[in-house]
C-alpha cells in the first residue's frame, strides 16, 4: 500500500473512531441552549426567581452556590454528580461535608420539571443558579453556556479538590490538570470574597505554624490576635470567620478580597500565599485595584463551567438520583 493511501485510510479510520467515541455527556454548550425548548417559558428566568427568593432571606447562598459549582466541576466536570445521594457518593467525601445549596437546586429542578419535564439538566441549573446569585451580590451578570447532561456516577473516592494548605505551585498544578491557567485560579479564588472558613482550617496559622508554637509570620499581627479570640486553641466549637475581612464587603462579589491579602489579612494559607508567590503576586496586585473584576470573574466562571465529563450522561428527573431504567 502506498504512503498516500495509508494516510487516507488512517484519516478515515480516525474520523470513524472519533464519531463512535464521542462521549454522551460531552455536549456542545452554548448560550441560550434552552430558548424555544420549553415553549414560551424562559427556563433561566424560572431559576433566577428561585435564587432571588432565597437571596432575599439568606445572602450566604452566594458563597454556598459558588462552592457547590466549584466542587462539582472540579470532579468529573460539571455534571451535577455532587448532587447524587448514596452511602459513598461525592456528598460523603470530607471536602464536601459542609457544602450547601442542595435544597435550592432541588426546588429549581422541581419548578422547571413542572413546566418542561425531562429537558433541563441539574448540571445546568447549578451553573445558572450560581450566575444569578453572583449577579445579586453585585458581582455583575455574565452569560452562561448551557446544554450539559447529568452524570450517572458519583463516588467519594473521586473527590480530589485543592487543599487550603497547598502551596500556590501545588494548587496551580491541580488547576492546570483541569485546563485552567494560573490566572484562572487566582480569579476564581476571588470567590472567597463572600466565603467563610472554619477555624480548624487555619488554626495552625494562629498557634503553631512553624512547629515551635509561633503564628504564621505572613499574617498581620492584629488580625492574628483577633482570630485567636474567635478561634481559641482548645475550643470544642469550630467557629467560622469571613474570608474577606473587610466587613463592609464580605457579602459582595468584588475585588476587596485581593486588597485584604495584599495587606496580609488572608485567612487561608493558600489565599495569603497568592499575594506573596512569584506565580501570582503580580496579578493579585492588579486585581486589588482592578475596575473590571466582575468581567474577569464572569469569564473565569464560564471557563470553569465548560469543564465536562467524559462519561455518559442523561437529564435526571430528580437531581438526587439517576433515572430508573424503563
């Protein structure tokens, strides 16, 4: 066989294999995917109204949904696998033990199912709801792509999220494995502007950072003293503190978080190191004074939302369980 003939055969074979192997859940995402699929009903508006109702009663839902989307997308892509119940599902993994927002997604799913059954995925609802919460928290409104399918597999053993105690280089490597650049990581961690942390996650920075009983020298001494009062060394309760120590903007999605870590007022070790590490400090300095943080954050969230599973998917009837076989 000639070299040219072999090349044509190889190309034809590659095309056939690529068609056969295309994962069911690797859907083509686009803005406005549901337009016209539920008659005159605007699916995104239905979800937005439910988020607005919750936000009016509990503004912490913003941080809850941001965390929910991140924890879902970082494991097998954005396929709502974190929503599945089960004795060994992702929900049961240690890093997900304090994840919230499941009930809001359930409510949104019930609302769209009542209007347009079997069309809207739970995975898309997570992404839409998070976008709406960010907009309500003055973080700007960004267009989200939709068209995802829901995953059928959820295993605690698959949960491998970046740790708050990672170095910047280690965290950057974890993000890079998902196709996210250092800049994406730094901007996405800006979501901590509305988050909280339990004392247990940073207590070593207050009491025994160096193994000799000293606090982390990179933390502002006044902040360390205030945090020690909030987080006693041998307390039985695991209290929480705001990740953004600027109280006037702790519930607003803005660039205040970066101003805080530049001033050595970061709570988590990874947050503070963003302002000190050569990989990230210049971008942190830029973001601390940026007027376009909302736009940057929106683009990073869209990029996070584009992470897709390579496994077969479906449109679940319930976000908590895979569909029963007929």
